[in-house]
């Protein structure tokens, strides 16, 4: 069967299991298809946009359900097409029966993401906003919600549009020079051009740099807890998570595998990985755990290197520049006089007792200042999609190449080609320049009904 973008489509828009469920219909025939199974005070065919109608869904003479129908007429709807939402009682049976009736009357089942895809094709939102709809639905914390909300409301799109408009201005001046190439004129002042390209590059790079934070806020900030067996890693994890999830015991090597616990601190999801500890062992099972530890350490944004008072163990791992290393010296409750030896390096060190909780509050404060989600809460644009990050990085490289070209006094046509590349990459984010394969891959990640 060949699906057309002009078909009238139907899908449940809510999860089944609550008191009510919304069935969504969109397309030219949305209202008439719904009207053919609806019995209310008046026909839906004459209903005005943004109105609600109470009535019954009928299967011939049988009443299937009491429902409320919302009517949205084109272009004043999510998809830009005539759309209907039917609120039915949330039983799987009712939902399936109503959808079957609608398909028998001319609608077809929607594909994954098809409603939002139509909204994009109708110009209701650009591609980055459409992607933000999926992020919004998946948001599980204040921070991930704030990023998706800023993106969905168009702040990111506005920013990219401003950048593209500036580039378009440069490109048109350069094209004009090409038209007059015989006469050797320069419409675009080269110094002005350089400054503009430089400003654009700085902005594009700084947007790309927000990805590391954006990705952490969206997926959860990964914190690896490393250290010798028995130093108290599981105990700390349990305290941070507020429940006894990791296994705690005083037999060295208890945490054989990595255990992940997520917890919400101040609106940010943290993914704590309690690792098996780095130490040499002949035990095959333990060796596998240690390999997973090494993997977790590579991926983590924050590494907690845990030791006990008087412990001189080595970390055995060099963090990258982007990773934040915190040394924790645990079990301070065991030290009577608290005269603790301070390690001589400059790694931030915190003394605490995972068992009693003393000092743990300070650790939480450190997490908050490292992650610093305030930019997200203040509505700043933060890139959280890998696809956008790659496009921005490529745009930044093309801008670099344009600036280098300018330095070498290259001809307008080659310079203009670099500028077109930048516009191509930025345009891919908002969907101004795109192809059906990209759209397919983006919208197929949505659920049916979105
Ligand atoms: P892991 O192997 O690093 O995960 O260590 P565990 O969390 O399993 O802890 C090992 C032992 O140390 C257990 O008996 C814990 O009760 C004990 N322990 C952990 N933290 C503290 C602490 O802050 N003070 C004291 N006194 N004991 C602790």
C-alpha cells in the first residue's frame, strides 16, 4: 500500500489505560469521516473550528461510547489540516473499535510521527521544533523539559534564521560580484566580510559547545564512582539514590558488575554508575566487571574517585579535559581526631561518611555547580541533539574554510561556495534544506500518534 501525505490518518494520541484516551484524526476527510460514526445534537460537518461536541460513537445502531469531539479546521490545527480529536473512555477495546470504525469510513492508520511530519510539511513548525516535540514528550526532568520547551517554542529556530539571513546577505553580494566578474568589482567589503564570518563562527561554535551540557541534561549526567573494593561506593550510591539499590557488604569485590541508579537532583537526572573498582584480578567474572568499569569511566561526565581515610590507592585512569574528577575520602566517622592528611595534588577532595551522611550535602552542591543547568532554566538555547551538533560542527568548519579562503584572497566563486556549505548545514537543522530520507529517519523515531 502506498501512503500519501493527503490521506486522512488516525491514531490513538494517548497511552491506553487511563480514564480517557484521545484518538486523533487529520486530513481533508477528518471531519466527515468522524461525522459518519458520530451522533450528537448537530452534525459535525457544520461545526466551527476549536469547538467541542458531546455525543455518541455509533456502530450502525449500537452505541459504542459516549465521547467528546474537538474540531479544528485547517489551517488552525496542529497539522495545518482539518483535524478531530475524540476523547473516548480509555479501554483498549473501545479505542480499537472506534479506530476500526474510522478506518472503515475512509481514514487509514497513521505511521510513526506522521502528525508531526505533516505539521512540519505544512510549515507549522520547522524540523528542529518538530524534533523538540519528541523531546518534550520524553522529558523526564525539569532541565530536559526546559531545553525541549525552548526549542519547541522556536528560540533555536530564530537564532539559526538570524545566522542564515546574515549568510544570505554575504552570499548575494558575492554572487553579484560573479555577475560583474569582467569588471573586477568588490561589492562585499572584505574586512566587513571577515568580521561577519568571524562573529558567525564564534556563535556557531559556542552553540555546538552547548551540546555537551545539553546531551547530559537530556540523557542524564553520567557519574562513575570508582575506587578499590570496600571503600564504600555502594553505600554512597544508596545514600545518593535514597534507597538500598546497590548491594553493600564488607567482602571485597561485592559489586561485581556496574550498577546504574538514576536520581533527580535539583531538576537534573544523574546516572550514577557504581563500578566494580579497578584492581588486578584473575577472576574471569570480576575481570569482565572491571572492563565495564573502564567503559563507564570513559563515558562519565563526573568521576568520583573514592578512597578510605589512610588509603593511598591510585586511580589508574587519566580523565579527559571535559571530565570532572572529584576525590572522595570516605569513612571519616572512623577517624576520631579528624586530623586527615591532605593529598598534595590539586584534585578537588571531599571528606565524607557515606554511612552517616556527613559531608554528602557538599558533594551534591558540587554536582550542581559542575552541571549548572541555570542556562536551561533561563531559556537559553542549548543544543541537545547529536544531529544538530554534527551540523553545527560542519558549519563551523565551513566557516573556518571561508575565513582561510578570505585570507588567501581567493576568488568570489570559491568563497561563495564555502558560504553555501555553511547555509546548507544550518539549513539542515531547521529542515529548510533536507531530503525525504532524513525526514524518514527523524519521524520514524516518533511513536504512532505523535
Ligand atoms: P564498595 O565495595 O566500595 O561498594 O563498598 P561498600 O559500600 O559495599 O562498603 C563496604 C563496607 O564499608 C560496608 O561494610 C559498609 O557498611 C562500610 N562503609 C561504607 N561507607 C562507610 C562509612 O562512611 N563509614 C564506615 N564506618 N563504614 C562504611
